[in-house]
């Protein structure tokens, strides 16, 4: 039994009166891939954003690697330095690529290590070129983002997140904004990362991909984990009516 890489316990979040995460408890083992599925508005993005402190929970506990925070109403947030360290445990890839338009592809990938880690430029460039090769874009290093397809931009976004050497990668509908013919090149990079042992949480509507690549699937609805288990069990033999109803949209 290994120690989980991610542990979330009793996590709660509300925006005003709207309760978005009710009592989320989950564990992710090192190297495991978890697919988080569920209807729009069920709290998937909010959960990922809590893991990255983009959203501050109202209660509960999150541990990622060696860093843990307890969240309680009225309690002060962790100090900025501790927040930054906590945040650096996770690399996040969003639906929209958010690349810096005035920087080359290589510049985008180097930016984090240089500005946040004070890494010497030559070293950041070496890392950046290696990561661009890894995502199949070595020849685009000097290009500007507006010259890239959506799939290429998203692969740059993945390389940029990896450049910070996160312990965990979080993907929030990374392929949802892509033209259909560009989806597979991004899923391919995600599949490679999974095979290399990266710990990942993937919010996705690509159910076939989740079934193939994820170790576990978590089905969320209305801020609650309704069902979770081995990917093929949940997807092929859902136990809960809500999970069945959701999955029936994908057949
Ligand atoms: P999902 O990613 O599963 O579609 P979200 O986590 O984006 O769900 O949203 C869950 C609910 O929280 C939705 O009702 C959404 O409108 C609401 N919500 C998300 N972010 C905010 C915010 N910053 N302020 C107010 N409501 C929000
Ligand atoms: Mg979302």
C-alpha cells in the first residue's frame, strides 16, 4: 500500500448561497489516473480549482504530496509563500489554452521556470526544447501561438505545465474546445504522460478515453461523488441510476 499522492477529505465550497462541493473525499495513488465525469455544473472544475487554490475551499482538507492545508471558515489563508509552494505541486491545463500571444512557443514553455523559479535561461531553454519534443512540437519552438492549430496550442499548454515539474497534472476538459480531428493528438500526449507514471486527474467527456486510460472513474453530480471505482466497472456497469443516466448520453 503506497501513500496516496492526493488526499481530499470533507472538502466544501459554496459561492454565496450556492453549495457547489458538499463533502468531497477522495484519494489518488501515485501514478494513478482518475477521470472525473459528470453533468455540467456538478462541481468538477471547482474541485480541480480547489486543488490548485485558484478557488479557496470553505472547509475540509487537501494534501498533495508533502503539502497539506486545512480550510475552515474564518481561518486565515496560508501565507503566500506556502500557497505558491502548494500550487506548484499541480500543473493545470484548461479548456482554453491561455498561451502568451507575444511570446514564442519556446518562450511560453520557459516562462514559468525562469520567472517563478529563477532558473537560468539556458537551462530553461534546454528543458523547454525537451518538453516540446516530447509533445511533438520541436519544430514549432520559434513560432508564435497564433500560427498553431488548437491541438498544437493545447500541447504547448501541456509542455508549459510540465516545465514546472509538478507532482500532479490536472486537466479540465482539455479537448472540449478542439475541432474533432485535433482531439486525438492531445489525448495521445495525455496517454503518454499516464504511461510514464504521471499522477493525473482528468475532467473529460471523452468516455472511451477515460475507460481506456483512467485507473479509476469518479462520477459527480450536484457537488457530491455519486459513484467511483475502477474505470471499466463504473463505465460498463454503473451501479447508480444517475451514473447510468449520464453515461447513456454517450452511447
Ligand atoms: P462543472 O465543471 O462540473 O461544469 P463548475 O465547478 O464549473 O461545474 O460549477 C459548479 C457550479 O458552481 C455551477 O452552478 C457554477 O455556475 C457555479 N460556479 C462556479 N464558479 C463560480 C463562481 N466563481 N462564482 C459563482 N458560482 C460559480
Ligand atoms: Mg467545468
